[in-house]
C-alpha cells in the first residue's frame, strides 16, 4: 500500500474544512424573508405540493428503512460475532457494511430535502437546503473515508490470513 500523494493529503484536509466553512456561512445568512406560509401559493403549487410532499415522505421512509435495517443487521451480525469468537475478524466487515448502508440512507434524505424545496423555493429555503446538503455531504465524506480505510486495512490483512 503506497502512502497518499501530497495532493491527496491536501485535498483530504481542504475539502472537509471548505465544507465546514460553507456550512457555517450558510447558517449565518438570514434572508429576512417572511415565512413561506404568509405568501399565497400559485395554482400550480397548490396541486404539485401534495404530490411532492408525498414523494418526499416516501423518500424519507425509504431512508428510515435503509438505516433501520442496516442497524438491525449490524447488531445481529455483531451478536453472532461475539458469540462465536472465531469470527472476530468479521467485525471490520460489519462496520464497513453499516457505513455503506448509512451512506445510502443519507443520500435518500438529501433527495427528500431537494424534493421539499423544489415546489416553491424561497431564498431562505434554498439556504437551508444548502446547509443540509453541505452537512450531509460532510458526513458522507467522512463515512466514505472510513469505508475506504477499512477496505484498505482488510486488503492488507487478507493475504496474511491466507498464509496461515
């Protein structure tokens, strides 16, 4: 396994810091607009909004199902590993699988937020969406880093396991 190049090392530092800074800036902005409930929705918004809200709710339920199933599956697999000490090397695989499924769940939640904002976006709703997407992107970035590092560790130890 070769060490990361200086460019990759710098990128892995600058990207999260940039995302955090962007998140702080978005949260600090206040558009001063009245809440969306005080303005009259257009005719198109009136019939599209229930449809989009239903789609967004379905997307949120899909996210909850993915995340819930991932947690239940990880707990059951971990219980099996703890009961059978011979399988302790599988704990890393359980963690990686959980990370992959959490990433998928986060993608569903971002899709839901985009759907909710798409009907009648205001400046404030777009700022809120931007902050949510940045935060989830940041979480996703760190999850991906963990998954990649775990897969690299597993790849390094796999040849050693075959030699035994």
